């Protein structure tokens, strides 16, 4: 089950309003925990998706953004964090991001800021 709006946006009048919050990876994890603690999205088990999960909502036939805007309105073409870390010998850790534009999947320093869409596993 997916949140229709990215973190930082709100559902208003049948669409996602506002601008997604550009967060570091750690801030994205904290945001998911805060949303779960508040419980204002009906469930308390929202999380950052793994790469295959986020890639599963990408739509190849759609262009810029590569996502169904009827289901996920106002989604930018920007990169979204995944929970999939990338092993690195660098000082800072990396994780994979998926862009709904032409970029596809790449890795980024966890200190960079990117958008976040949360998911939960339904029984």
C-alpha cells in the first residue's frame, strides 16, 4: 500500500498539494517514524521502500514523470530515496534513489537530499 503523496505534500481536493520535502536519508527515516508515531495516516507501519518496490510503481509508457499521475498526482520527476543501501568505502554511506524522470536508478550519498514516498506491507 502506497501513500499517494510524497512526504511534505498533503492530499487536498483530489490531488497532492505542496512541494515534496527534500530530505537526507536519515531525515527520511525520521520522517517515517514521526508519521507512524502520530498515526495520522491511518496506519503505523509506513516505511521507505526498497528499490524493487519503488521501481514497481514506475510506468515506462509515461514520460517525465514516469509514473501514473492519476494514482500518484503531482509526483515530480525527481529522485526518491529507497531503503536499499549501497556498500561503500567512502566516508559517508550511500543508498539507491529512483528518479521518475530519465535518470532511473542510481546511488547517492545519504547526506544528499531527495524526495520520499512511503509504503507499507499489507497482510
